[in-house]
C-alpha cells in the first residue's frame, strides 16, 4: 500500500501544481494518472477495496484543495473548513463510484463512466446549496486563453472533458507499458495524446488571431478601485461620507464622453432601507455627478435591508432579530443611477443570487439548523442570510447603446448563470467585487482569471471594479486590456466593444454536462442490472 499512498500524494501534488495563476497548466493532463494506476492496482490485488480507494482518493483531493484554496481561511474559517473538506469528500465519492463500476464492467465502459460521472459532479456543484465549483477542471485554462477560444461553443465543461480524455490516454499508455514494456505501443499512444492536445489548441489559436471586434458599437467606461480595507476601514465610514468622497474623486476623472461608471460590490456598505434607497442621503450625494455629466450611467454596489411586516412573507432567506422580534431581508445588491432617475422614487436593482456558503447563506436550514442551531454563526460570526432573486437583471444605459450585466463577485464563477444576462440583452459584463477579504493571496488573482472565461463564453467585454483590486477591462477573447495594481486607489478607463451576437454556449448552456449526466445514469443502471443478473444466474446454476 505504500506505493499506492505515494501515487495518491503524487496525483494531489500534480493537481495542485497545475492550478491557475501559480501553477504549470500542462500538468493537469497527467495529474489523475497516478491515482488511476493506484486504483487499477488495488482492484487487481485486493478483495476488499472500497475503503482503500476512498482513503487514497481523499488524500489526493485534500492536497489539491488545501494548496489551491487555503486562502478562504482569511475570509471565513468555517467556510474554509467546509469548502475544503466537503469538496474533497465529494470528489472522493465520485471517484469511488468509478471504482465500483470499474470492478463490474469493462475498462472502456468504466472509463466512459468516469468522465461522465465527474462532469455530472461538476454540474451538481454549480447547482446545489453548498455550491463550490472553484476547482471545476475547465477553470484550469483561464490563463491559457489562446488554448480555449472554443469555450464559446462548449463552456468550461469542454475543458473538463479535454482534461479527462488526455488523462485517460496517458493512463492506458502507462498501465499497458508497465505490464508488457512495449515501447512502440507506448510511443504510439503518447503520439495520440499529443494530437488530442494539439488539435484543440491549433483550432483555438486560429480563432484567437482571427477574432475581431471591429464595427461594433462601443461604450466609454470608468471603473473605480477605492482600496478600502473591509476589516479596518470599510464599515467605519458612513454611506454619506463614502458617497461624498467618491463623488468628489470621480468628478476629477470624468468628461462628457464617459458612458458608464462601475463601482465595487457594497461600495455603500451600511444597510439602506430598500424602499428609501432612491431618495436616501447617499444616493442624493451621488446625483451631484449628473449636474456636471448628465450622460453618465452609474452602477453602484450597495447593502440593502427590508423589514418584513407580514410574517407570511418570511422565506428561508429571511433573518430574525430576536431582541426586537423583527424579521428582515438582507440584500447584496447593485443599482443603476442616471439622469432619468434623478427625481424617481425607484431605481433599477439587482440582488446577488449566487451566495458564498457559510458567509451569505446557511445551506439546508430545515435539515441542519435543528442539529447545529446557531453554531455556524457563533463559530464564524459572519453569516447574514442574503436574499436573492429568481432571474437576472440588465441595466440599460441612457444616451448609450450599453446594456450592463451586473455580476456581483462570486457569481463570476458560474458560466451558465452568466449566460442568462446575455439572453436578457446584456452587451457587456459589469463585474462588481470585493476580493479584499482574502488578503494578498491567489484568491483575488484566480477570481479575475476566471472572469476571462466568462468573456470568451459570451464574447462580451468585461468592466471589472474591485474594491482593492484587481480592477480590469477584458475583451471578448479574454485578453486583459488594462488593469490596476492590487491595493491601488485609482480609476481605470477604457472604450469597450458592445457585442450583440449570441454564442452557441449562451444558447445551449451546459449541454455537455447534461449529456454526461444521462450517460452516467444509464451506465450505472446497466452495471447494477448486469451484476444482479450475474448473481441470479449463479444462484440458478447451484
């Protein structure tokens, strides 16, 4: 078993060493091979195997998760433990399912099942309440945009499929070579693997060099990076002080050609009553911009509050203030402000709808709260349930063709989710985020990098406003056109393309994952039926 433990540790190390913003990307194409070899060895040498495979795979995936996402700890200790332990557990259970099928079926069928069940797991991880798709395999190519221009057709699941195909080819090559030492066959299979690597890259590079944004309408956009420390400064300022300071600062950065200003997530950090937002003192301060620049459209991040008068309106996302016996909804939101809403009592709003586990939501409350009570809140001190909305919103600008998709922080990780903005008419992505919670780690770098995937999938320009950085502009092929350094207080300005075309991925979404789900389901059923048939046959012939 020592050899198998080494192989598991090697797989985990290769997965970690390949990851985004710090790793060597091509390692991902061989990272699963040691674990697959360990699985094959255990199946052929041991009778009782399930526990062994689970432990080995958990070791591999725990190493990967810790090395790649340890920085969550800086934001929430409870969230870090949950994300790392649960994600490693789910990956291990997924691999264990493959192991069980591999014991009962052919190598070909079981490897098809492995790909299908892993893609199904990744899709599930985008959907359920404890969603954490940060390490979905297709994300690994976010720094290799010249390799993956075809994401406009496949989304990140095309990348996940690519990773598994190459790992399986290398695994079969290594396994057979270790058995028969046939160098010619090994060379042939390595050559096949190189073709499976090269063909998508060549196609992608051709698409990259021929991609053009000429002839499109444009928008002149300014993004703000205020660099306010969320732990020591942000919640010490009143919304009135923040709005005045930002308005005065931006007045020196604008002219009559600017169409949009994008400011970070929860720039107005103190809760404002949702019904009073349009005429609140902070918003009135922001309106001073329009006296000088009436053509500007301002997308602002804000924390909102709504008290619930009728308890029939209480939902699973509502919060209870026991000392005052009050129910309320808490929102992490964005609103659009322009001259058309100068005297309006309402403003276009969007509420963040993909929430961070153990920070913004308490997953499966009905099941867990009777068991845990307020333990998560008492341990982390950070959970405030956020209220979401069922559909995406688009902010249509005044005196411009720009239609902004207000994407708030963590929502950037969800490919198919972002396509819903495009289906509603958005022609550029406005990302509002506050990545300062993680400190100067890989966290904020990875989230910026993942944003490039959304640009390619939708072929939309991105204007990204991050509280402490990195604020940036990204074009429709994923290039970072301009960026501000981390922890720099400044603005960034760029003329971006407004694309109205709809990509195949926007139309079809995660179709690869859906096909994989059906395939995994039917292979698993077939394996069970086959096993039962064999047992029945054996009993009949006794």
